[in-house]
C-alpha cells in the first residue's frame, strides 16, 4: 500500500530535486536515503528491482537512459561567481562526509581553471584536519615542480591542516611503474571518494585520461584499479610529460562528481562529447557515458 501511494509523489519529488541548487539537492538525497532504510523490504522487493519504493526512486536520481539526463549545467557570469558556487558545494560535501563518518576524502582537479575555487575553498571554516585531498591526476615530475598538481593543492590546503597526499611521490622514468605505485597508495584510502572534481581540456581529456596508447585501459580497466600511468599522444604542449591518473572506475564511483570549466571552446567540446556518448572521440564523452552519477557541470564564459 505504501508503495502504491508513493509512485506519483516520488516522480514529482525527483523532478523537484533536479531543479534544486546543488547543495540543497545533496541534502535532500541524503535525507531520502536515510528514510529509505528498510522500506524496500516492506514492499517485498529487493533494492535493485524496486519499481515503487524509495530505493528504486533513488536509483532513478542517479541513472537515466541517456547521459544528457544525468548532466546538469550551471552557468555563471564569470569565473569568480563560479568559484564561489563550486567552493560552497565542495565545502558542503566535506561537512556532510565529516558528519557521517568523521572524515572526508576528495580528489581535486589540476590546472589553472580551479585555482580561484581553491582560493575560496581554503578560506572556508571547515575541520580541515579530517580532510584528505588527492589530485585527480598528476604529472610525473618532482614534488615542488611548477607542473606538479599536488604542489598547487598543498599551497592552499596544507596550511589549513588538511592531509594533501601525493599520488606520485617520486618522479620515476617508467610511467607504468609510477601508475602501479600510485594504485598501491590509493588502496590505503577510504573509498569511494566523497567527491571528484574534474576539469576538461580543449582536446576533450579529463583528469589525465588522454588520447593515446593507455586510453582504453584508463576507461575500461579492472574496476579495482584506482590509478594508472598514461602517456598522452600527442603530448600536451603546456606539460609534455607522462602522467598518472585516477581510472574511470575510481572517478565514477565517487559519491559526488563535478566538472568546472571556462570558455566557449570547452563547452562546445563537452556538448559534442555528450551527444556522441560511448562512441565519442573525446575521453570526456566516453567517461560521462560510463557514469551512473548525476554530474554537475559548472561553466563560466571567461
């Protein structure tokens, strides 16, 4: 009876959640999940198959038949406004994870675009000693090198007391070995990640999932593999070095997934990649086609 009474109401609720700002939506999803414990059993149905209970409705929040239904664009007047919003969402996710289990583990993007976000986020009054931060990808360069993503993250968050963890502690020549070492380090962290923040390059790469000989392994490798070494081909002009990246499996099992980008060129790339789906020539297209998470794409023109 409970199931029958909730069918229409749940469809309305889900539509409402999709219209909410990110932080409110995260709160409501958490609240509904907490309320749903045991209700699928009352319906006499398993969690995965429930067509009418809250558990089944939760799944519809996170999985649709088309990737465009999983993606929500958030547009801003400028990068500063975007930085405020994204930093606020990340701060809420960190707080929620700490409230739930006493700690938060997040992966943050490298590059220049998210720097204003990190400036805002690092000023937030959070219990930083309970936060572990890793880069979603890393260039295989010595710590302290200007190309090092973890060096940038450390500058913002180490002074706050966060644990900023390198995924490439040593710049070794064998990029495959560097990937295996990173994967071993990742096994010691709490999984899944509470958040993965991604960027997207003008060539459609995300994290360090680039076109090249390691693309299929990064996208379709073993689910238990969390990091691997990659050799971009062609090599990016601004950072012509091999990389270590989180695997697609590690990224898409995160509890929350965001993308932050600026510029019309990158927006056009993402829109094309989404339309192409699993057959996309862009790594971000194949990555989004493989996720069951709702993805918030935060975008500013400049």
